C-alpha cells in the first residue's frame, strides 16, 4: 500500500515539470509510491570544504592549481555559494562546464543550495533540467536538494512532485518535506509528513524533531500533536544525549504556546545546557511577560556562562517592556564591566530603547553620545523615544536635523520615527520640512509613510493637506490610510467630512472597515444626531460580525444615548459579548446625560467584577446632583475617600457642584478648600456654587483669588461669574466682567455669555437695555439669547416686547414648544386668558408636546 499524499495549500505552482514529462502534478494528487528500500543509500561524493567565507583564499588556491579536477572546482563553487556570491558561482559553473565538459551530481547539489539561498526558482529549474539531461537525477542527494530548493523557493507543489517520484527516501528526504512545508506556512502538512515518516519506520533525527516541533508551535490545534512528539523524543532517548538541540526546540515549542512551566521542566532536565538552551528559556519567559523569572534565569546563567548579544538584547527588551529601569541599569553595569558595549551596536541600541521606554531620556542621551559603536538604528531609537513623549518633540526634531547634517541617509523607519514629534500646529513647518525630505528620498510611494504624513498633518490642524495626500494614494490606500483620515476628521470636529470619507471608502474601494473605522463613524453619527445612518452602520457591524467587538459595542452605547434612545442602548448592553468598565461607564453617564438619574444609580449598583474609576464616579455624582439625592451623594463621597479619588480634579469639582446644588454650600466649600490640586473645573464649580446661593460678591472675590494663583480663566469661568452676578443683582459688576473678558483675558463672548447678560438685565428690570443689547449682537439668529429675553419679558409682564420677540423666535424655530408656553404664560400674567388659550390651541394643533415637568419630591 502506498501512503496517502499529504495535502498542500490550494496555491499552485505554474512551473513546468523539470524532468520534461509534462506539468508538475498538483498537490494532493493520487499516484503510486513505494516505501524506501532497506538497502543503504548511495554514498555522497566527497568534497573538501574551504574555510567559510574565505573566498579569496579559495580562489587563490584554485588559480595556483595547474589542472584542477572536479573536486577542486566543487570546493570553490561551495565557497562562493556559502558566501552568497551566486553570480560568481554561476560564472565559475559555466566556465567549469566549458573547460571540463562535465560535472557531477555534487556540483549540482552545491549550485542548488545556492539557488535555494537566493530563492531563485528559475536557476533551480534550469539546474534540474541539466540534471535530467545528463541523467544525474537518480542520485538521492541531488533529489533531496531539488526537494529543498523548490520548497525554499515557494514552489511547494513542485517540491512534492519531486518527492513522490523518488525511488526511495532517506531521513534527509523526509526532513526536506517536513521543513519545506513548514517554511511555506503549511504546518498541518508538516505534521502529516512526520506521521507518514514514522509509519514507514524511517528513523527521525534531531533535524526532523526540531522541524516538526517548530511547525507544531506555530499552528492552531497542533499542541496535542506536539505533546505526542515530545513523548516520541523521550522514547528515542534524546533527553539523555549530550546534544540538546531537540530539548531546545521543546523549550521553544512550550514557550511559544504559553506553557512556560512545561518549558522550565524541559530546561531543568537538560544535563549539559548550551548557550542556545539558556537563550531559549530566557526568550520564552520574556515573550510570556514573565520578566522577573527571566532575570532569575539570567542571573543563574551568568554565574557559569558568558551571555551573547542575543541573551542581553532579550533581557534588556524585557526590562524595557515591563518598565524595570533599576534591573535594566544592573544589566547595563554588567555589560560595561565585561566590555561588551564595544562589540556590537545591538546591545547599545537595546539599552537606548530601555531608557527611552522608561522615560529616562537624560541617560539615553548620555549613552547615545558616548556609544563606541553607533548605527542608524541608534538614531532611529532615539528619534522614536523622543517622539513618543510630547514634551520631548523638540529634541526629536533637533536630533533629526543633526542626523541629516552628519550626512546619514534616512530610511523609512527614520521618517516614521520622527513624524510623531509633530503634534500641534506650531510643528507644521517642521512637518512640511520632513515631507520635503520624503520627496527627496523617493519615499512618497510607500503607503506607510503617507499614512504617517497624513497623521502628522491632522495633528497639526491641516486636515485638507491630509485628505489631499489620501486622494493621491487612493488606488493603493489601505484601511490604515482611511482610518487615519476618518479619525482625524472626527478629532478635528469635521464629522460630516468623516462620514463622507467613510461612504466613499465603503462604496468605491475594496477596503473593508474595521473596528477603528466603525468607532469613529458611530461617534460622528452620534454627534450629528443622524439616527437613521447610525442604525445603518449598526446593521453593517452586525453583518461583518464586529458588533461584539468591545470598542464597537461601547461606541454603539454612546451613540444611542446621544440619540436619547436609551432602550436601544440598554438592549446592546445586554447583548452577547464582553463588557468592561468602560461599558458600565457608558451606561451610567448615558442615563445621567439623559436626565434619568435613577437608572444611572441602578446601573451603578449593579457593577460587577470592576471597581468604579474616576469617570464612573463623576457620572454617578452628576446623577445624584440631578436627583438632589444628598444621602446617596454622601455615600458616593465615602467611596471616593476609600478609593483615594478625592484628589482627582474632576471628582472634586463634581462633588463641589453636587453639594452646592443639594443645598449644602458649607460642605461644598470644605471639599473645595481640602482639594490638594485645584483644577480650573474645581474653581469654576465653586464660583458657580457661590453665585447659585446668592453670594455674588464671594464669587467675584474667589475669581480674583483664582487669577492671583496663576490659573487662567476660561469661557466656563465667565459663564459661572456672570451667572453669579445675575443671581445676586450685581448688574454693574456683571457688565464690567463681560467687557474684561474680551479686553483683558482675550476670550470672545459666546451665546452662553450673552444669555447671562440678558438674564442679569432682565432680573434687574432693565428690559429695554437688554433688548438693545440683543439687537447689537452680530448674530441675529441666536435663539438662546432671544429666548432668554422672552423669558425676561414674561417675568416682568412686558407684553408688547414679548409678542414681538415671540414672532421673531417662532419664525426661526416654529416647532419649539417652549416658546408657545412662554408667550401663553405672558398672556396669563396679564389676565389675557383668551390669548393664552389661543396659543395653547395652536400648540395642540401643531401636535407639539410641552416637556413634562418633574419633581424629586414624592
């Protein structure tokens, strides 16, 4: 019985069968095979080997020979191919064929190894044809070389075709198939060939076992198979041999699949550990984020072994990833004591990465300036480290200029490393300079560089330039390109442009949106209140199986809450899939923003498997403020103290606001005064709280104290201050600070500030002055300002002015029910009940609903 063929990947190789008997058979095609005979394989042709890499000596020796024979020709060819000088080897091979008129199978094996190293399938096919022509293709070593060459050149189908036509197989034959299938990513096929090899009772060697263990570690579902290979290794007795290459492969196998304890057991059982064994164990622990254990193994290693560059780079990288600066410095000291910093730049570069990731840029700069061996990677590491820290962007830009001044040639990595240093509009000029360097070096065709350029322009506020770049690479753009543009538009408030870009990408290009795309467009839909489009994108996420993605799910929650569609948001929250603390925060803040404080409290009480963070705490405090629930607010304050969140600037500001609106101004003042760090939000809350309780002069006093402390006033500060003046009847003071806002503080008044002025003048009975003020505003369609004036007229029973303002507002917003209610109340205040009823009838005829009032009492 012949064994069933291993099935390869569906990819095919169009190469003509090199034997000249038609096309190469497709992978998995059935045919006859035979088990290898028990007779020993033919002996390989002996050939002396020259010292590796000593090409000049080999060529000199060859030139001195009067009549070199085939063995000497082969030796020189071997030296050239091992030195990756395939062109010279081919020239010598042609010369050999011309001078000698002959070559043997060993010659072709050497040349095939060169073609394999160079991944030159055309050369390999030509050599195969030459072997067939001279009838050398029956040599087992040559057949094995052909199997290996085709596999390494990516023509696995041709490799299988050669293998299945071989009259017999030895261990090397099977090793070529097992290693070749793994090389082409066909890990299951590799396991299949190993099973067939065992079934034909061919003895596996160390290369076999190492290859199949490597394949098992890189494929899903082959862990059990790898464990069985481990059992086979024990059965063969490799665990007790002096050579430990198989044991090293087992360590790598278990480590790559996350079973570091099993890897440690294999490591502990190695009697004669080599440097490779130590490196495999340390690398496995580092890759599984067990850096402390890796450092322990490293300490044990250096007591008896000299670590190499790979060891040191691995442990330094592990320390960098975990932020272990002190341990990294100890390794740095060891390197200096051993004088290893002078040998190779990779060690110094790893140390630079360590210091940069641990935010010790001073030491990194000192090391960089004193490094004995420095290359472009050293520069790139420094540039990348500086660019990651916003405060060190200037250093990155200065270093990039220094790099250019020293005449070093930039690479793609250099450009991508320095561009993130441009993070604000002030960096736009430098960013444009980098853009010119990109054009100079011809990097503009690389999509990754254009993506980085787009991100730079967006961060610097020039969205149009970013979109222009996207337009130029439209045909080769990838999802990263479009995500960069869409996310950038959303971050710069260009929500409509973000949605237009998404529509074009989805309808005109073969680019599929991912979770990042959907999160951004859902945010844009929520901001623009595009309910229908948001639902369509929700359907798309379900169709593409992205709705269960945690980030998409949280974005959907936020979007529906912005639509005030709390039922849909709650339905998504309880849908299948994971939830995290951000999901709970979305629900709590969403209900609070929709004035449903009770539901927010209910969700806060249901939080599972998570400790509420500052964002969640701020949201629930806002819910307590809405409800006026002082008792529950106090319990949340207790949680704040227990969780050590009282010094968080946002939490303290929300507590001040909660206590003041629940009637406990004294507690609000104590919270404010006990805050270790007073943010502008905290100052604004306290100014507003004092004004809300009628202490306008204290608000003004606190405002002056804030300015003296060095804090910069914001628009919200003046809204709180003007509101305080309004509630306390401080009209003149209010006018004074309104003018100071623009004259001294450079803040342009907004509609909110104008509403405060109108409310202040209305409360003081100065309606004519308020009307003139509104008329003087540049925007005649400021609905909120006119609405505030209408409310003032209603309170002061100014019928004629109120009617005029109402007509103006109803022209601007005919569907606003609040204006009808206000004018109806104005008529009622004047005992003009017919007018009041008439307005109410219009409200009903238009089917407009008056917002329901609510009370926290009862």
